[in-house]
């Protein structure tokens, strides 16, 4: 089992824990204590951190985007606190490597699993809340999500790919792959055609004016057709 690098985690948070126990709990997967003898794993802190992030992001978006209506604010918040986005941030912060988990889970790719990384991100925020207070958790959340909040309106389209990734990984741990090609070889600027592949199966195929838009459209089609469920 890896030894937690407290200093590295605290530096990424820009926060120093008073009680290290909260941080250790936030970075402990339930697989370490499968019989729940101590209950000192991240599940309860995840519950708390999820609520904190919802409130912090909602309040910040409300203040930053005064012309956005309820529908747009909801979409931006969903994009920022989505499992896929939080998992991506957690991976970049290196917390997956700090997480304590069973050897079996680690062997099967637990340190890079989307759901586990997202849970870890939320649990760390919950740990800050318990170690201090809401204001401290809010400050840390804004520190970690600042870049995302600045481009919240552009993150909305990430939902399709993120949702598909989460859905497929929940089935067998494997994410999709995108194959992108020009619709017309004589038009290198596009449009493009993207096929989303998973387990040697084509789940969706769509076109878009850019590679990014084509991938998003193919992911949306895959979610609609649900061929992965057959």
C-alpha cells in the first residue's frame, strides 16, 4: 500500500489540515476495509463534499453569469460537477496515486477509474469542510475549479463525452475510442466524421464542422442508441 504524501496533497489544495485524520479518510477507498469495521473510508466525506461543491458552484455561477437563465446555469453547473470532469481534475492533481486501496482493486485499474477519482475529489472537499468549516471548503473548491468556472459555458458540450465515458466504464472499466476522418478529403478544414468505438463495436457515427463537434455528436448518438446495453 502506498504511503500518502500529505505535503503534496496540501500544496495542491493550498490548504493545511489541522487534523490529518480527515485527509487520510478522504484518501481511503472502501476496499481497504470491506467489512466496514472502522468506516474510515471516503464514502461519508464524499456525500458531504458533493453537497459543498453543488452549493459553491451554484453560488459562483450565479454571481459570474448575471445574464444566464436558470436552464443555462443548471447546464454549466452540471458540466463542472459532472463525474467525468471531477475525475479529470482529480487525475491531474495526482490524488489517484495517493489513494489507499486494496491490491486487488489497484491491479484492475482502480487508480484511474472515473467513478473512484470523482468520489475522491468530492471526499477531499468534504474533508476540508470537516477539518475547518464551509468557508475553508469554499475557498479550496474555488481554487481547484477556477479555470473551469471561467470557461463554464464552453464545458457544456463535454457532457455527452463525459456521460458516455462514465456509462461505459461502469459496465466493464473500459472507455470509448473515437475514430475521426474527413468527410471530403478535398476539404481539409472539415466537416469531419467521427465514429465512437467500444469493445470492437461501433456505438455511434456523426458529423461535425470540427473534430471536437463530430466526437460530441457521435457520443450523443451513442447515448441515444444505447447499443452498449445489448
